[in-house]
C-alpha cells in the first residue's frame, strides 16, 4: 500500500514537472500585461463612431466596445484574474511612436493595414473595410477624381490618404494644391469654410463627418474611389507573435459571434450618442465575409 502511494506521488510530481516545463514563459506584451495588470489601448478622441469622447468625457465608440470584448480573453492568456483597460489618446502622427516606446500596447483605431505599415508594425485580423474617397460641397459639382484638377484638397498627414492623394496628383498630373490638417475635424472645417474644395479620407470617416455637420445635406461623397477597398486592423508591435496570436484568437472569436454584428449596427446603423446621429452605413457583403472568415490579408481580392 505504501509502495503504491509512493509510486502515485512520484508519478504526480513527474506529471506536474512535465506540465510546468511545457508551459512557455510569457514574453513581450503579454508579459507586460501580466506584470502590470493593465492593457494600454491607443484611441482617437474625435473619430466618430470608432472612438470619441462623449459629453461626460468618457471614451466610447465601435472600436472601444470591440477592444473591451477582447480584454477577457487577453486576461486569460496573461494568466491574471483582473485586467484594467486604459485608454490613451493618439493621433495619426503619434500612434507609431507611442506604440514603439511602450506607452500603448495596441492601437484600437481606424488604421489601414498595408505593406508599407507592415514594415513598422503588425496587424490583427480585419475588423473593417473601407475605400478612399473624397467629400465636397454638393453645389461644387465635384464628383470624380478628374474634377479635382487645380483644386485645393485637404488630407491628414500620417494617413494613407495623403500618400494616395499625392500619388494620384503626380500620376494624373492634376496640379492639385494639397494641404494638411491635424485631424479629421479640422480637415472638415477647412472644407466647410471653403479653405479646401475637397477632403480625402476613408469613405466611412467622410460619412461620419457629414453626419456630424450642421447641414449634412450640403455635402456629398464622391462615387469615384481613389483606391480599392482597404482593411482596418488593430495595430501591435512587430516581433511579438505571442501577443498577435492572442489578439487574433480573441478577435476572431468575437467577429464570428452575433455580438460583432450587434456592435456594428449599434454604431453604424442606429442613432449614436450624444446627439443621436445616424451614420447610415450598413455592413457590406464584403465585411460580412471577412467576419465569417477572419483574415489579416491586405489583398483587396480576398474581400
């Protein structure tokens, strides 16, 4: 009997040792999360409806709710019982620096996943699809890219739109005067006060700006697109495969769940706080496909 107990004890110790040896130690961002009990997320403060500040100075929005949903899974991967989510304000100009120096662990905003950015950061599975377009005053009759010839056009520096705009200007010899604004609200203000004839951005961000305008009916989004559909992904530091795997696992499970469609409709179809604005931007068939089969591909043909 004593021999059997000893044999059982030795076997149990060996089993525990094997299990412990098989558990890889945490590295990178997951290790940081485990040690601090905090997930630092970069958000925009004025990017309706993705992330913005409400009347009570709370950060709310589509990507905010989505990243909250990921926290429980990341908590489990980090091996901790509680995880505090901190929101850090970022801009198109500061987000990469703040990610690189560790101020934020992930940028939870509307960032286009493309080959150029992949040289600096890594992206999660796609959670949104958009295309570059421009908005102009309806009375201006600007509808196509060719109509922008010789016009003053504004975009936000550090964004993919500025790159696309400059490339088109050169290739098509449009002689546009390209100017910059610090963010989307300032760019739309320049359009509304006739300091620019058009604003180039993602179609969904343009729809957001129009919805927030004093007279939405005064503006129109170009039917002409400046580039094919592009994916948005959550942005993380490069060379941290364990964290990307954890984020993708959590995000993919969310995207495939009914909660993802409900979250989309909450922010893009239904009235949103604080003024009850409507985006009127229902989910596209391409995005439905991306939710059903999550991918981080940058190939437009995948969608």
